[in-house]
C-alpha cells in the first residue's frame, strides 16, 4: 500500500514537472542536459522532468531603454542628450545565447553613435539635427542588434540640454535677436507711415494748388470781364483805376471781418494819403458817369 502511494506521488510529481504554461508575449527556452533544445511558444507545453529544464523566459513585448548621453559638440559645448530606444526580441534563442546583457550592449552602441554624430556638429546644428541623429542611431543600432536577434523599433532624441550658463547665454542672444527684429519691424512701420503721410501731404498740396489756380483764374477772368464792361461803357483810362480801387476796398472789407485785426494798410507818407483820396474820388466820379451812361 505504501509502495503504491509513493508510486502515485512520484508519478504526480513527474506529471507536474513535465507540464508548464508559457504566457502570451513570452517564449520559453528549453535546454536538455545544458544544451539548447527548443523554444516553447505561449500556451500549454511539455518537457521531460529532470532531463529538460526551462533556461529562460524571454519577453517578446516591445521594451524601452531610456538613456542620457553626455558629450560635447564640435564647438566644445558639453551637452546632455536624453535618448529613448525601443527594441523587441525577434529570435529568442539568438538573443539569449548571444548577449548576456542586451541593455548594456544597446547603451554602448547608442553612446558611440551619439558621440560620433555630435563631434561633427556645433550646438546650433545639433538642435536642428535631432531627428537626423535619431535616424542614424536607429539605422546603425538596428544593423548591429539584428545579428543578436533583436529588432530596433524606434529611437528618439527627445532633447539637447547644454550647461545652464550656455542656456542663459543662448536665451540672451535669442532675446536680443527678437528685440532687433521687433525694432526693424517698428522702423518699417514708421517708414510706411511717413511715406504715406508725405504722399497724402503732396496730394493735398497738389489739390490745394489746383484750387488756388482755379480761384485765381476765376478772379482774373472776372476782372477781365469787368474791365471789358467798363471799356464798353466808355470808360477807357479810368477802367483799370476803378478795378484797382474796387480790389482795395474789398481788401479793407476782408481785413475788417476779423475782430482782432489791428493792421490798416495806408500809404507810407501824407502825400500818398492825398493821392489815395484823389484816386478814390476820381474812381467814384468815373463810376457814377459810367452808371449814368449805362442807364441811358
């Protein structure tokens, strides 16, 4: 009875040891007496107890390795570059038996590639070449890691961080450049305003000049018509004198319109005043004579 019980226990142990389950997105590497035997896929699997053993459960999901590479650029600026590398096992057996520490191997390749690329770029070029550096890492690292059963899914250079003093200097330079651009834009705006104002002033003066010219033309035409009318009325020599005196009185009337006017235009000497009065009298007599002739 005891022997049967021991036999049943032994059979149960062997069955329990022989059956195992591999989870989804993983694979099990089976060795027999220390030698690679096969790779077991997800699901229910069987191995020979004692003879076979599970050497490694290999993760098949995409893994990410985050690194910070410290190096210097071509213009001797030290920078810290965060790099993220996403990789996946393609060949479980090759990845397990080829590399003892895949993350360390990937880190070495990334450091080498980044330092090689940055040594050929100055700081400004490095900022504009982040995507190029990431592509170079992905291509070169993909070629190297494919030999060991790994696939490089993606690589990202997320930022380039120079020293704090360098960042402050860069910010100062950028601020100065923006202020310069703003000053140029404001100067261009002021220039446009001045040009437009000058064009408007020129147009205004042109129109004003045309108006004055038309006004003077109308005045001259009116004087000519008055002069011709006086000549037709029989006033020959006095016609010009009458017109001049009319303009003189019109000017006095125009000056008198303004209450604050304190200027009166008169001849500079007494003789001139006498002559002016004589001219006014003569003009009035000639005007009355012309009016009488016109009535007849």
